[in-house]
C-alpha cells in the first residue's frame, strides 16, 4: 500500500479540488510546499477563504497492481 501526499484547495470549509498528488517527495517537502502556497495567497483570496491543505491518501492503483501480482504468484 502506497501513500500519496496531496495538496487540496478549500474555499472556507468546502473542498474544491486536488491541486497536486505525489508519492515521489517526502511528507515534509509537501508540507512546506503547502505552507509556501498559503503564504503566496494575496489578501483578497485569503479574505474569500481560499486556503491550501496537506492531505494523505492511499494510492489505489498500486494496491490493485500488488493484488494482481499476488494472484499471479498464487496461480503459479
């Protein structure tokens, strides 16, 4: 099971969309990116409640790939 680190965009408390998703960088780097993105927001956007949030997700694609490998090994 692989972890994905994601950056989510929120408008007030409502999730809008996934800005980025990666498993190639460490958690700390992604957290710093989120902090930097929030610092780059101008006052108008901050006033509208726009913000970026760090999130951890499960890479379902890698899970399916691992299950297929296990089935293949079991079948042999």
